[in-house]
């Protein structure tokens, strides 16, 4: 099975992080699959919106440390920095609105994927955790998405504590759009997407393009800023998520 599954639903597309045996943890093939899927969908004029979720009732547990520490190392490991940058550039350039359905958890690198969404639905008992500070790790992509969409105060609250933030808290902070009860996150996300795609063709794309027009940096410049700041803060990061 592919690490990222694409399901077409007429005017919208569903992207599924498809490594349920590893709680949809991130590896090189998942990064490659996600960036390729995003570019494919973005080039399809029929698709008006995208839903991103994880397989089997969980969003993403972060980096797959078992694969990153495997002996011998996987062939993609030396290229992972470029792979992960390409994934986030594809998210940054996505012209269609991205709705994220967060079930159970989105941790570290998985949190960065969730924060890349334009509208996030998260279960009331599900959580998002930018926990890299607890391991002394860098979190440039989490930082970049948070500062692109949210205030410094919200960014500090999520990143300096490194703790789990649950559905209602994320809604209160403006990080999430809604916090449905557990078990209904996917259904409510689909309802939202199906409502959005009833709007006239390209209406959503025009609105998102206008929102992004206030950001005057390229994707590489934006992510480079976060990466440089992180590396300048102390010892080199052990991992980049």
C-alpha cells in the first residue's frame, strides 16, 4: 500500500497518511508521497478543496524513530532534509484550501503537518503536541507554520511548554476551527469540505491566494528563516521537524 493514499470525491480530494502499523509516523517515502500527491491535486482544476487525515483513527505520531535509527540506515535518510523541505513547500504552495481532520494525536513532525492546514478539526479528547523542546530538538517547520498563521503568544504557548493541547484548547486559541466529539471528526470534516466545494469554481482558491498575498516571502525564504533562527539558538538540532 502507498504511504499516502489519494481518494477523489468529485470536487474534492482526500489525502490519507497510510502507515497505520506505525501510527502514520513520518519516513522518507511518506514525505515523498505527500508532496507528490499535493502537486498532483493542485494541478487538477476540478478539485476545489483537500482533506488531510491519518489512517485508522490517528493522525500522525511524528518521525518514525525506528526507521531513522535503523542499521543499515534506509537509503532515503541522507536526503530526508530535502524530502521534508519539499513536502512543506508543496503544502505552502497548495492553492486549494486544506482541511485537516486530527484524530487522537499530531505530535512533533505530525503537528507541523496539522498546522499547515487552513482549517483544522480536532477531536475533543485528541491533542496536538509540539514537544521538541522536551528532547532538545529543533522544530523549525512547526515554528514556521505557527508564525505564518498565529501570534507570537500562541506560538510560545505551544512550543515553549511542549505539552499536549486538546481539542477545546486549540479552538479557544484559534488554532483549530472546531472540536467535534471523538468518533465524528472525519464525518464533520467531510461535511465542511462538501459545504466549501459547493461555492463557485475557484472561489476558494481566489480567497486563499488573497490571504497568502500578504506574505511577501517565498516558501524557501520563509522556512529558511525558521531554520536559521533555530540553528543560531544553541547547539545544532538533532532532528528537524
